[in-house]
């Protein structure tokens, strides 16, 4: 069954401490403290007006321990999860437009500062707000489709030169999956529970997985224990690309895997101690071509 995950996120607020004043001061101490306070107030005023020492250093933010200092807004949990998902799933070297705070999490990818046609965009509410007065960013959003969705309208989006054509291709991919799923669900050599059969018949299984299951069933009966969808991808309308099966001939399974076209070959084949085998396919932003 396709899995779903909940992502609870909490906001943490920082509280300022209060400093108690000494109860008694001598006359000299009072005068000295007054001068110090006046200097601090003047320096703070100059800084906020843009004419103090921080302004001379290019508008640097006040030091974190300085009264009234504000730390840069950290990425929220959903955006952080999206960046980590991108690093784990997108093809190596993919260009990704993301904030500088998230760029460090894009391990193995290429952080971009411009709209990467053919690449990806990490979009959240902050990006959408900026897009209202940045036409280039607005165009980047308009030319993209979601491939992974997280809490709070955070998305990984695939940027394409022709988003209308990409939407048609995605729709055609769903039609192909539904046809393949109907054939699998009707195959007497494939055993599966009713909920799994409904998922497959509805087009929820990646076309690459459907093709390999059909090839395996042509040799021996096969049991499909589960169809496992990645929650962010499923939320974006993409199919499940992991299945768990029981097959009587492990050597024959590997022979079938080696024989399929490279685009259809699973990236991971993992036998389990209970006799089942898990097959997983790499992430694809667009449907694979139909095998003829």
C-alpha cells in the first residue's frame, strides 16, 4: 500500500532575558552608568538609522548578543525537508534554484542563482511573495510543475521550456500507467491483495515497475506484497516506484532485471530475510518512454 507520512512542525520562539539592576549605586557609579547608557543608546540609534558602525561595514546585522539584534530567519522544517529530499532523490548534478540558507543542504546538486530550465526550483511562500514583484521568478514558477510536495505549500518543482507540453506528457503517462496497471491486475500469474490491486489498476504504479513485474510473471508466478509510494512524490501526483515481491527464482529475477532496457532497470534490488525482494527505481521528473 502507498504510504503516507505526517510532518508535524513547531515554531520555536526566542525569549529575551531580563537583567536586574543593582539596588544601590554610589554617585560616581551612577554617573558612569548614565554615560555608558547614553553612549549605548546613541550607538543603537545610529545603527538603526544606517549611519553607525554596522552601516559602514555594508549594513551588517547587529551581533547576536547585542540588545535588539535579530538573527536571520532560518529555513522552516518543511523547506529543510524539501532540500534534503532533493539531495537524496534528484539526479546528481541537477541545477536547483533555492535560497542561500538551503543551498548547503543540496549535497551532490548544483545550487543555481537563476531559473534553471530543465532543473528544479525549491518553492515556498517566501518565493511566491518575491515572485509578485520579480517577473523572472514569476516566469520560473509558471514554467514548472511540482514533483514533490511538503507541508506549508513547500514544493520541489521541475522547470521546463514548455510547461503545457510537459503537462500533456504527464497526463499521457498516467494513461499509460492505468493501461499497464489494468493488465497487471488481470494477470492470473500475479497474486496481490485487493487494496494493492486497486492501486495498480488506478495507475498508481510507475510504468517501469509495471513492465518488470509483467516480465517476471511471464517466467514464474509472482506475489506483489506492497506498492510503496514516496509521500512527497505521491502528494505531487507522481506514481510509486518501489515494490516488494515474492519470487520463486532469485537468479531468474536478477536475469530479468539485467535484460530490461536501461531506463526501466531498477536501481536497487534488495532481498530480505523473510524471502521477499524489494525493487526500487530512481526518481524521474517525466514519464519514461513506453516499451514497444
